[in-house]
C-alpha cells in the first residue's frame, strides 16, 4: 500500500484533551478498553469461522498479551483476532466514534448474537491517549491477500499510515507512555489494573515483562514449545524427577467462565465459597447466597452473598460489582442495585445495561429501574422461601441479615410488602417470631380470661366489702336458686371464692361464650394490638423480670435501625403499635385490688406525691402509687412511648437551637409500689429524718432501671449509698 498522511475526521482540534479530561473518569480505564477491543476482535473471528467465512488453524488458541517495558516506557496490547485492513483502519480509527462493532452487527445481524460483543462504541481505542504521547497500531486482517497496516499518531489530529510488517493475523497496539503515567509500565501496577477490570473477560489475558531475566522451575514433562530453557537442573538422586529452569512464562490473569455465567445447578457449595474468597478477599464464610439467572425480559446473571456482620460496628458496607458482558464497570452503582443490597457482597452481569459512551456510567433509562426491581424481587422471594421451608436456618441467619432486610423495607415499599410477614423478632426466651406470631402473643390475658371450675369464662368485677344483692361478706353462700330453693352449686361457689390479695371479695359473672363470640370477634378487630419491646436487656432487666413473672412476652430490638423500622410498620399496618417495655404499667403487672383499696391508694398517691416532690425538689414530677404483683420492686419509671420517641428523634437529628431540656422528662412517671416496705415507711414517717434520703434513693433506683444517670446524679447516688451502708454499721 502507498504511504498516507492525513488528518483525523473530527470536528474539534481539542478532541484529545476532551477525551483525557472528560470522557473517562479514571486514567486506568484505558487498559479495560484496549483489552475489550482485543476480546471483540477474537470473538468476531470465532463467529466468522462458525459461519464458514474463515478457517482457523487446529492449534489456534485465542489470547491477549499485555507486555510491559519499563526501560522503553511502553505498553503493548496484542490479540490474535480478526485484524484490520487499511480501509478498516481508515473507517474505525481515523473516523473517531464510529464503532467497528456496529458495522459488524449490521453485516451479520441475522447470523450472530450481538450480546457476545463487548465493545459497542468507537471511542475505546482513543482512551490510550489518556496515558500515551504516541500510539502505534500494527494489524493484519484475516482476509486472504490482505496487507499489513501500520498506523501512528502523536496525540494531535494528524496520523501516518503505511504498509506494516506484521506477519500474524491480529492487532498489536503500542503505547509510548507519557512521563505522568509511567506507573502503568510497572508489572505490578499493570497486574492490579487488569485484575480490577478484566478478571472475567471471555478471552485469556496474559501479562509479561519485556526482556525479563526472571525464571521459574518446571518438571521436564511440563515443558511447552513456547518455553525457553535456561538450565537443566541436576538431579540430587537418581530417582528424582528431571526439572528445568525456564524463562518465566506469561502470567494468566483472568478466568474466562465466571461462576455467575453457569447455571445454579452446575455450581457446588465449595465453588461458591472459593469464588467469594477470590473476588472479595474475605476468608470468613458467607451465611448464604442468591444466584440470579434471568434471560427474559432482559439478560441478567449474578451472585449475591450475605456476609456475616460484626454487630459491634454500626456502619456496614458491602461491595456489589457490576459487569457488562464480563467487563467490570464499577462498584455499587445505585441505579442498578437497590440501595439496601449495597450492604451485601456480590456480582451482577447485565449485558443490557444502557451505558454511556465511556462505559463508566448509566444512561438515564427507565429500563434500569426494571432491573433494580427484579433484583429486589428475587432477593425477597429467596428470603421468604427460606423462612417458609428452612425456618431453623433462617433463624440462625437472622441477627446478621436482619439489618439488610429492615433497611430494605425502609427503602423499598414493594420489598417491604413481600417481607413484612417474614421479619423475625427475638423474644425474651430467645425464640424467633414472625410479625403474625408476635401479634398472637400480644393478645395478653390481662385478667380478662378467667374461667370457673367448669371451664366457663367469667368476667371478674371488683366489689366493695359489704352486701350486694342481699349478700354479705360473712355469708357469701346465702344466695339460692329462686325457683328450686337449691344451692346454685358450682357457679355460685366460683363466685363466692373470688377474692383479691387483701381478702376482699370480687364478684364473678358467668359469661355465655357462644353468645359473645361474634361481638368479641368484632372487638378484637378494633382493638389495638400492642407488641412490647426491649432496647437494652441489661438496663431494662427489672422490667423484663416483671414481664416474665407475669407470663408476658416482649421482643428484643437493639439495632439502630429498629426504631425507624417499627415506626414504618406501625404506619403501614393499622392497629399495630410497638411499645417499649418501660413505657407503661400494664394491668398484668398490677395486683388486683378492691374498690376500697383502690380509693385508699388514690389518697396515698396524693400524699406521697407531696412528700416526693418536696424531698426531690421537683414540683412537676408525676407520681403514681400502684400495688405491684412483684413485691420486691420498690419503684420504677415509665416514659410514654410518644415522648420517648420524640426525645430519640431530637437526639438523632440534633435540631439546631432546640432546648433538649424541654423534652428531658416529658411523659415520665414515677411509680411507687404500695406493697413495698420502703414506700410504706415513707407514708408512715412523713417527717422522719431519713425520709428525704429514702425518697432520693427510690427515685434514683427507678431512674437507673430506665436510663443511665447523669454524672452529677450518679455521684450523689454513690455518696448516698455509702451513707446508707454506714448507717447499717451503727
């Protein structure tokens, strides 16, 4: 061919500065682009052979070589693919942004599958000028009689093209690296970049160092025709194997068939684990994984791993690697991968991704949202299926996967709908319950389901001492059947024996369960269903013990994500309410009292409230007196759920200019146990010398069980406790 000098067909003299600065976000991406072009060239050649348009040698082995030469400051990318004629170089290289892949698709659109071609754009080659001052192309087309072509450009708009000297089909690209980017001539840097972008490209990629003096030792029978023998290693013993020292072979850097490209039925557990260790450099075994394999309505494959989480760290960050036709694009692209899944580790390969011209970002396309929704749906299907069929395993995983799922529910309404019934809550006994399970447990007795000796439900009503309906406390059995004159028997006996803890009689009315079934069902639907929860098992231990004693249950919610999550559940499920275990004093924790005793306690509450407020110097303190079943509990604090959530929200968002003190004690109530001797002592010795000290101690003890004391309050509490112990020594 005749030598030719010309200008690149572009519309701007500044095309290369634009490419360098704006087109590609990372300088190292040029390796991905040039290697991708080589893979495409090889793929095209193989397809042409399949269609009978060319014949390859029997010993043909597709490969790409990357040769680093730090002495000459060059990088070479060599493939044995389809090659180019002078006309094709003119068309695909000199006319910037015209893709050879596009032309190939058009020509063979009825005979080949375009998804297997990596490069869809014509600018990939020009990424070389991000790091090179000068670039050479030497290429020989597969076409019979084609002449080799040599092309070179120094980064300006001019090029030189002439007949070349290449004798093998394929293309060799030589980059003369500029002074700012010499690190890419380093073997170790090149290996790092290739492994980053090209670890799973469909053609074998070899890295070698030019003029290397490095050697390796092999067995004599392992020698290849391409090996250069440096030395035959002498045997130490006659029976030893013959070994050879050879020039270091080029290093294979990629795996051409990644695990995600296989069908899940073809993959073993060990293969999944080995892939995880290799890709993520994490030698802790993942909990489980989800293999995505979809061909319609779009092509998507991948593997998502659920890693074991160290719950000591609040910040959990995973890595989802996004690939396009086995070419690495980027980590954690939120448009494709649902945000909550970014906490996982995994790979996703989607050839249908609408990438921009540099393959570094996504085009604004509604199709991307469909991909994201599909991934979310597959994860929900996998998790819900596990809960249904592998509940024991699901329970084991929950503490680790719970934050993922709850975060997903907060971020994705569709995911939340699918997963609501498969969220687990650990109860006080360590058992894992679903939300429907918790609602069944939440139907607490609260004294409502009392039965007589015949199993009939009775409604118990506290009555005052004295006579009602002609009865007396001294003669509770006086009532007889009006018609027969006989003792009413079992039912009346059940009524007569119903007394509170002080011996005061309570009246029990037999209830016709059948007659009330319909009404009870309607009431049950309307009734708010409360789920009690614990945020700190140690801090709230007293409340927990009281719940256990009353045969009540609560769930453990200790993660930072739990509070916004339960708020969402309440918003999306009418009639469900979460209440912290110390938010209120339920009837189940109180001892039954007569009306007379209840009235007495009201008077005592007013009296002791005055004493406590005076001793503590807290005029706004809310004080209640209750008879608790647990007589060992002297005092406790309750904080209304609404007030405490407001306090938590204020602390979380640290609202500018907000006075946190205005929320500090709002909704707080001091409960004093009328059954405890210390409370009784305060009532009996209103002006006693130790009353103030006892009041302060009762209040601080209640506070400690609810939340840590402030530094000053803790100092006073310790000093007061020491004083009390000294009094005991006298």
